[in-house]
């Protein structure tokens, strides 16, 4: 039976929407102030780390969070299955945030480690569950992933707003504990909504039986599947560059907001972590528009590689906007630049994210051979891992490199990369075969 109970989509999408919303509440809520906590002096309750050390830890942590997804995909494919992997992963994430609520330094490293393990189990498998809600060839799949992406960003909006405020205005560790409460709420509704996911769980259980196909090579894949895996690799490389810039929101741009940007808008004062609500706010507003747009365009809809090229182009423009802001910020001591520089930059970057990220999630579930779909979703998230490590490395230059040069170099790399990806659109479409 064609399930259209949740705004024209399967009912299970609502369960996964809120599971991911609360998980992202916990992750982005904590990430919004993590580097600020590490660099804050001990007298202010922080760890007192140098910028370079904090940036290195930040990059290693966020990179590991996404990198662990490849192991989480393997564990789900071979042993636990997607449903149990999400449940166990969410529980470990909650324990990690509650560990961070304790002030002793060993609890800091323990908490980060637990979040890495838990997110590795949860992140790839909740996306696979979304894909499993739709039959092969269902035209609603890309639209469904765009709606799912709204849940991600609703959590990413609320997390910095609540946890960031508690951390910067009340106590750092109250912010960490708040993130743990959010993940716990997500687990409760996930368990309650299990029956809505049952059709997708059953569909996934049938997939491993399809282990042979006409024309299979000695490695077990058909020629068409090898080509599709090649397309995933190309998307992976492009996404790595994109995330290397985008994820500087939590490192380089958070430091820029805290030290060089005026923390006041329309007469209202706010903590620097609140800048990280701009991107998810725009996704919440624009994701339904993009979901409608892809369906409305029909045969005129840009191909997946074209969407990737557009996404990288927007990301390059987002950093190009910040070049004059960086110049002004370091041009006069004690003068803070307008918050509109960051707001405009984040707004442009979101146009890029909506062209690349939900589309990437969807295309991996369509291109990956059925027996390694969890592994390949993990590979997709590995691009975010490498991108986060790049973002952390870039933040290491924050105190030693002119900001106009730092922002300008990032912009130049992305703009050149976008041209290259546009040139690769047709070859990549041929690799994808009949998958759109």
C-alpha cells in the first residue's frame, strides 16, 4: 500500500525526522561552543587551550565523528542491522554528553570519545532507514530526504540556541548536559515509533538476498555497479572540499564571531554561539522550497553532479564575501565588524548545502550496491570527516595568518573546484547509468 500519511510521505519519515532532529540538537548544540570552551581561560571555567591546540582537537573530534560512520555502516550491515545500530548509537551519544557535564579533564576526553562511537553507529544508519521507506524508483525519495534534512536543521537551530545560551551565559557544563537531555528525548520517540519503520526494516532485511546479478565480475559487482561506485568516489571528493569550507562555521568562523564581530543586532545582545543558528534557520525555510523545486522542474531538474557543482560555487562565494570583513576586522584595534557579514556569508553557504548535502544522501542510497549500502553511506560521511579535519586545520591559522588571506584562499580553491566539477558533469552522468 502506498503510504502518504506524513505530508505525502511514509509515516516512518516522521519518526526518523524527530530522531535526527534531537541527535543534531545534541551535536550542534555542543559544537556551537566547543572551541570557545577549550580556548576560554581557566578563570572563566574553560580549559585554557591555545588556539592551535583547540583547533587541532576540534578538527580531530569532528572528523572522527563523521569518520566513524564507515565502521558504523559495516557493523549494521554485518551484525546489528540499521534499527538497533541507531538505538545503541543514540544511547552512547547521550552518555557522552552527560560525561562532558563533569568538569574533570578525563571526562572531557571520555565524553568526546563516546560521542564519536555513538554517532558512527547512528548517523549512516538513520539515513539508510530513510531510504528504506521508499520503493526503488519512487519519485518522492529526493523530496523525502529534503524533508528529513529539515529535521537535521531544526535540531541544529535549537541546539545552539538553547545549549549555547546555557554554556556561555550560565555554565559551560550546563550546556553539555542539555545536549544529553536532547539525545535522550530523541531515543524515547524513536522506540515509540518503531512500528512506523517496520516496512522499511523488512525491506532492508530482504536486500542481502540479492547478492548476484547477470554480468557480475569476480569481485561480485556488475560493470554498471563498478561505474556507479566510481561516481560515488567523485561525489566523495567534491563533498570533502565543500565540507572543508562549510564546517569552518564551528571553528574559524566561531572564533571570528567571538573576537571580531559585534554581538548585537537591532539592539539585542546575544552570545556568539547563536551565529550558528543562521544556517539551520535558512535550511528550515528553504528545504521545503528546494523539495518542491526539484519535483516541479521535472525533466528540467539539474543532474546530481550539476547540483554538486552549484553547491561548491555557492560555498566559494560565501567565503569571498568574508574577505573585506576580515580586512576591516584586523584593520583597527578594538573595532568589531557588523554581524551582517557573517549572516550574509552563512546565507549563501546554505544555498550550496541544500544543493549538495540532501542530494548526496539520496544518491548514495540509489547508487550503492544493495549488499554494501551501509558501508557506502559510511564512505559518504567519511567525506564530512575529512572536511571537518580540513576545517580544524584551517582554524589553526586563525591567529597567525591575515584573515583576508585565509578567507580568500578558501574562496579561490572552491571557485576553481566548481569550474572543474561543471566540466565533469557529463562524464559523471555516464558513470551513474540510469540512476538520476
